[in-house]
C-alpha cells in the first residue's frame, strides 16, 4: 500500500508542477488578485488531492481540476465577496507574467484590459477567460462552467461585446477574440 500511495503522490506532484502556471493564470483572471488566485489554486488542489485516485485516472484530469476551480470560485462569489481585478493602489502587487504566445500580453495597456474584465459579470468573465485566455473549446468551457454550450456562447458573446464597447479596447478584443 505504501508504494501505491507514494506513486500516487508522485503523480499528483508531477501534475501540479506541470499545470501550476496555467492554473495560476486562470485563477488570477477569475479573482483579479495574486493572493486570491493563490488561495483559489491551493484550495482547489486540496480538494483534488483527496480525490486524486479518481481524478488521476480520469480521461482529462486538467478539465476535472478546472471544473473544481470554477465551482470554488462560483461558491465564493455567491457569498457576495467582492473581487477587484484592478486595485486602486497596485504598487505592491506582483504582476502576472503572461505566456509568450499570449496575444493579450501584446496589448499596450494590460491594466486597462484587466480593469475592463473586472466590470464583466462573473459568468461572462468566466466564459471569456476560459474561451479566450485558456483557449478552450465551447464544449470544454461548458463542462468547466457546468452549463450548456449555448450558455457559454451567450456569456462569451455578451462579455466580448461589453469589452468591445469600451473605448480603446475594441482593437485589442478584436485582435484577441474569435470571429
């Protein structure tokens, strides 16, 4: 039994090390702050570790973990805790480091984009983050959000439309968004 537990722990550790940057990016975009993102990822991984035998043998463990993270974020939001993607005083904030292939990282004013993202309702923000930052399919996004593909399409379209309506962001959203 000790060998199986050790192998399972090693498998979990490898999963976490390989997925940590992406999980943190998603959590940061959902919560809007570094500490909130770290808390969200940690609590998600705590839940996943307990069920790792089942999660690790799933067809797509990353999708399972993403769903747990979205559910944890949704529970927090239902409790009416406020989130701030653009704090008033961000002098001490550790900046998210974008992937080199991230089109949004090429935007001249990333802070303006994050501030605009913070103005979206949570479900629209989740849909936009999962579809356009995480580059998930509509089906994968629907599974992660626990809703229908139609809801994903609707929330993503409304979110992108709101971002496009903000002066100066239209070009950034058009370049990074799907047509």
